[in-house]
């Protein structure tokens, strides 16, 4: 069964450093989502791509976060500089264009900022 | 904006039924989902229901939707220890973006 791939699974960094997360969606899924999940809470959407275009980044802290999906397939989420409050699970999801658009999630990257 | 609320914790005995509840505020929500998250893992889709349906059954899972009260529930029959996890209700808001709004999750504890 096809799955969403993410790497790394865990990342420990010091504040003010730069970090990057990678996501490879299910093949053929045009829509890709990055969510942030703070411990004890539900995921919150950071950015949504349709192919290579951003369709929603209203909750992305653009002073430090950036996301790209240059060829409309895999995607990278970057934080620079990282802050203590960025410690969270970063989840990637993808969905097929149209229809129910059910989102399938990857295993996530757990980030700890020291 | 849309708000989704869940109770935080539920404890049941193995073999009993579990009922996890969720309320939402946006009456124009189109699809409603239940996801399961085990410790340190991503979210696993369990089931979903269209807003024009009242009930959906899938093996041990039954989803009930009360649109008037904006209330969604997930019933797990014959709950097993392997069902212990956090369960998230998620609502797709109206519009074309497909954005999901999640509840804070209900931790299900299944005692042997």
C-alpha cells in the first residue's frame, strides 16, 4: 500500500539553527499539506500545495518558516531560525485531486529545539 | 472560524463498546473524519462520513452524525487493547481548499 514518506523521523537542534523536513506524497496525489502538532493538541495546517502552487499558508509564520514544492511532487519545510516554541511533531499529508480529498498522513518528524 | 471539541479521555474495559464524541460549529462542513494516532506515530484514517449521511458502519466502527446538534460520534464495538490510542475528529470546512480542522483528541485507554 502506498504511503506518505517523511524524513527525518526525529530532529534535535539548538535554537537559532536552521532545520529542514522532507515529504514525499503518495504517487499521483496533487495536494500536499504540512501540519504542526503540538503535544496534547490536534494538528494545525501550516501550508497547503496544489501541485507546485501554495493555496493556503495563512497559518505559516512566514518570518521564519518556508515551504516549497518545486516540481509538484516532494516538498521541503524549513525553519530558520528555530525557536524553543517550534518543538512539535510536523506531519505531512497528501490527497488525490477532487472527490472526497481524503488526506493520508505520513509518520511525522518530531522536532525538539533546545 | 470552525471549532471542533472533543472530550480528552475515555477508559473502558476490553470487550466493552467505546463511544467517542465530537462537536463542531460550522454547519456547512462537508466531510467529517475520524483518525487514530498511536504514540509517536502519524495519523491513520479510520473512517469518514458525508454531511448528508446520518450513519456509517465499517466492521467494528459505527459513525453517527447529528447535523442539527452538530454532533459526531465514533463507536468501537468489542474494544481491544490494541485500540488504545488518541482519536481525532476532523472536519473539512466548506470551500475548495480541503482544509481540515482537528479536535484536540480523545485518549482511549482500554483495560484488560
